[in-house]
């Protein structure tokens, strides 16, 4: 009836989504689950508590006494005790959630800050157990007298015991608040004070700090809950503190995940995941708020709720009747989707808290977080300028991580003058330094002010050099992505395209690179195509046959969509159309249109076919007309596609119908060319 705690929770801390036993559950079934719950709670005696140690120990002691009573209750107990057992079951679930939070890896500083609330929760859980046991009809239960006495003792003690924050915890919280007040005043706290607080909660390494940051960031990311402004400020302040401590106190980066940092590990995980797994099985769109049903399948909340409201109480994937319509937030999948969208430049549809999320990204979140980040950015810029080789590498790596997290972080780092120093590191013979520097520049290049600074300091040539001759594959991939962001400015597209062999190297990466390299190079090519003068260079690089081959061989829908987007841009000109037709891509594109479940991909296909029909003339249109399934796919886009896709499908249908009636390509083009060309446009990447 209950699940064991997992190593990575998908709920927000200090929330207790306890589920009562089913109404039809027998007392013996509830009793069996209760004893299992109690034993799982007793297992927490061996775990480390960063704070509230006394309250946790007292609660576990009470449960050990309760277990003595529960083990004496006969298996076939009367139904009259079911209600009391159910209430006891709820209270034990809540206590187990609380113990899970108190020992959760990465949540140590946050739980210290919430120690007063945690003590209240221990008190509430134990007293709820006492109340449930107090109303249990003992006269209906055949248990030994000793067991009844244990139950009575449990109730009396549970109502008398005081759950208070310990003296040491109060001192640590006071020290923590003092440090945050120093940050808010723009004053660097003493190193000894930082070390004292971190040592108290057991944060003793770079990776411990990193876990705390990831946890705090995840707490801020629970947008489906109403997070009070005060809590946002506290979480943001603690993140600023942990950023500062990670950079200032720990010189050694003890890498996790078998030699990979968590950031690198996340990228590799994304590379192995099929993006189709991020789509809701009902709507076929990327999930915004993924939730899991009792059958274990995940859907977008809006879609599954609509399914239930329509009177359907089965699992859409399996057809299995659901015992409950309870939905559990799948925070792990949501974070992967957000990471995937961030890595691939896909806008992530926000929930009802969109404005809050934007403010959290653009602003520091609190005065203390702002002060900590500004001091830290200045320190890292100083390390880049005068530090040893090891110190510069560490600084570049920290900037790489910080710039990935938020717009505010990027702003502070750019204002502190880190970019010129990072550009100098691109020529380093140390592969690690070069990789960290280009990755940091990639994340900083997303900031509006950074592009001009990079170009003004000779960064274009340096980035292209890394693209061509970078020591590691990862560095070359980062360089390609950096060029994509720089190419968002029209004047820089021209400059990049004029650097010899740049486009040819990108095309080679699309052809033979890793999954991540192909993606980064492809988006860079797309960005360069937006400058008309680069179109000839792109065609001369032989990109069209490469893209067509990728359409044939790739099983990643997102990458296929990107290839289609680039081909759509190329097809706008007659020369591009000719190259696409020469590569025998027409039937491949029609096949994708007929089989793809992606709305974006289908729109790119119809955009391509429309351009090929207009620029390719009667021969192309004749081949399109011969396809028996094409018209069906086009009509489905009229009703199911976006307004943009619907307009393009409508234009192509009119082209095909008019051709069939007139059999005259010349008159056809004179009628439709002007109208249809306006609908081709630049595809949305």
C-alpha cells in the first residue's frame, strides 16, 4: 500500500502526500503494512541527521514501542479497529516522509534553516499516532496485557514529550543568518564562520556543496506549488551562500558520477534518451507538468485531467482500470525535459507560475544572493587574471556552471570582466582548461551584452580555431554551439561566414560528429543561413547530401526536425531547391510527412514541399500529385496543425489541385507563386 522512500524524491521537502489505505482494505492488510512502515522508520536510526537529531531520535524511539504493540495484534483482527489503524497508517507515512527529508542528501542547509518547522512536524506526527492509538477499541483486540500497557504508555509519553530545536541547532541557525546578513550588506563573511556552519551540517567537500545547490534549485523549481515570497528569498539566499562556499572554500573538485560532473553526466544522459519519451502519450506534445498515475505511466497533467473529466477512468496506454485517479508529480522527468529544452534551444512552455520563474531567472531572488554573486564574480575574474594554471582552470569551471544556471549569474560574470580572460584560455595547451573556457563562453554567450564583448576582443577567430583544432571533441562541440548564439546577430553571421573553412568544418561535424556535436553544428549552420551571403557558402560545402543522409539514418526525431528546418531554409532559393532534388530527397520528405508524429516536423515537411513545388516546377508537382497518401496528410494538417502549418498545407493543396486540373505548370506558377512564396518564410527552428 505504500512505497519505500527512493534515493531521489519527486516531491518538495516538508510536504507529506500520505495516502490512506483503500476503503476495502482489511484490518490484517493494513496491519501488515503498518509493521512494514514501522520497521522502515526504525532503519533511520543508522542514518545521519544534520539537525533536529534529538527530535528524530525521540520519534524513532516512540515508533519502536509502537511496533511492540503492533506485533502482538492478531492477524485476523476485527473490522472495528480498521479506522484507527488507517489513521495510524497516515501518521506513520508522514513521519517517514519527515525522516526522509531530514536525511536527504543535499538538503542539509535547508533543513537547518527550517529546524523550527521540522520540530513542529515531529510533534504533530507523534501526537497523531497517539490520537489514533487512543481511540482504538482495545476491548475488541485480543492482545496480551503487557502489549496494552505498552500502548497506554506510548499515548501518555507522546502527549508529554517536548519536541524543541536543540541549543546547537539554534546557534548554527543564528550563525547562518549572520552570514546572510553580511552578504546583504555587500561584506564578505569570514572564512572561519563559513566553515563552522558547513562543518556543523556535514558539508565538507566541493561535491557536498554542489548537491546542496542542486537541491535548492530543485526546490525553487517546484512551480506547481505556491511558494511564498519569503521562502523564495531564503532559498535564493542559501543558493548564493552555497555558490560562494563552493568556489571559495574548496579548491579540489571531487567529481561525481564515475569521473563526470553532474552537469556532464546530465548531458550524457540526455544523449541516450529518446526525446519521444518526453512527449505526452495523449497529446504527443512535450510535457509541461509531467505526472504519473498509479499504473506507473507518465502524462502531461492537463491531458490526463481532461481524460478523467471526460469520464475515462482507465490508463490511456494500457486500458487498465485505475484504482485511483491520484497523480504524482514526476519532478525527475520535468527536470530532464527542462534540461533537454535548454540544451536544444527549445522554448519550454511554462506553467501558471511563469512570471515567477522569469523573475527567479533574471533576478537574484534576494539581496543576500545578489551580494554573494557579485562578490563571487569579481573573485573569479581575479583568479582568471592572476591565478596559477590550476586556479584558472577551477575558475573557468565554476564560471561554466554558474553561467548555466541563470541570467542573473551571467550578468554578474559579464559585468565582472570574465570574458576577455576566458578568451585567452582558448589557446591553452591544457585540454581541460580549453574545454572549461569554451564551455563557460558558450553559457555566457547567451547573455545579450556578451556577444559584442566576445567579438570586440577577437573572440570569433579564437572560437573558430577551437572548432577546427580543439584538443577534445567536447571543446569543438561547445565552439559550434557558441557560434550559433553569436550568429543571432546579423553582423556577426557575416563575419563568421567569411572566416575560411568555418562552414565546411560545421558540415563535417554534422556528418561525422557525436550526437551532441551534430546537433550543435546543425543549429550553427541554421543561424549562418539567416545571412543571405552565407547561402552560397553553405551550398558549396555539400551540406545538402549530408542532411539527406541524416534524414535516412537518424532515429532521433528532434534531430530529423532540425535537418528539415535547415533544408527548408535552403529550399527558399532555386539553387537550394535544385541541390535538394538532386539529392533525391523528395520522396524521403514525403515519407516523413506521412509517418511523423511531430507537429514541428510535419510543418517543416510541408514548408519544404511547398518550396520545392514552387521552385522545382511541373516535374516536382507531378511527382507530388502521384503520391496517394500526400493529400491525406495535408488535409490532416488543415485541422490538426498550427495556423502556420495549415496555411502552408492549404497553399500546397491548391497547387496540386490546380495542376491536376490544368496540367500547365506555367499558368499554375503565375497564379500561385506570389501568394505561396509569402507563406514559405523562414522556418521556426
